[in-house]
C-alpha cells in the first residue's frame, strides 16, 4: 500500500477520471470515481466497502452505480473461493466497450437524420442543419471504421 502522499496522488488521479467522465459523458462523479479506482487498485479486485471508503461514497449511492456499471458490462463481480465478500473488477475491454457504444450511436443517428430530412421536405435551412450534423457524425464514424481499435 502506498504511503499517504502516494495515496493522495492516486485519489487526485481518480478525481481526474471522475471529472473526465462527468464532462465528456455526463456520468455522475461517483461513477467516474469507481472506474478510476478500479483501474488502479491493487489487487485488481476491490470490495464495495473498500471502494466506498476510498472514494468517500455512501453505500446506497455506490450500490446503484455498481449495478449500473455491471449491467452495461464495464465492471464485473468476482468471487473468491471461501470468501463471502463480493469483489468488483473493471473489465479488461471496458474502454473498448465505451468507445464502441459511442461509435454505434453515431451510426444510429443516420436513420434519425433521414427521417428529419423527409419530415422537412428535403430542402431549406432546417434540412441543411440536419444534414450538417449527419455529415459530421458520418465522417467521424467512417474514420473510426478505417482505424479500428486494437484489443
């Protein structure tokens, strides 16, 4: 276990992860703190109690966020033989899943944009705003398709 200075530095880093998750993905800060902590904890499995203590979260808030992260496949429950405690671990491909979901959503917007263009009759400034959004998102999706993430 690192000394207090090392612990403080790690908690500052966890807070940076939380801030990123809030600003970029509109996740609650506690969700980002959980992800940050699970990325750097040693051993890689951590009990809910230890997580709550480390990030100073209430058990109720922690439980709902752990359920959310488990449901979307970013973390998983781990059992240790002979131990009744449930431990949590970040999935090895968690960040790949996050990015892939974002890329999939870019493709989903194409159909929504097509409906909007049809709804507006296919011409005019409102239609052009829809097409501009569609082109930007399609461009980003196509770049990602040409440069797939390595796992």
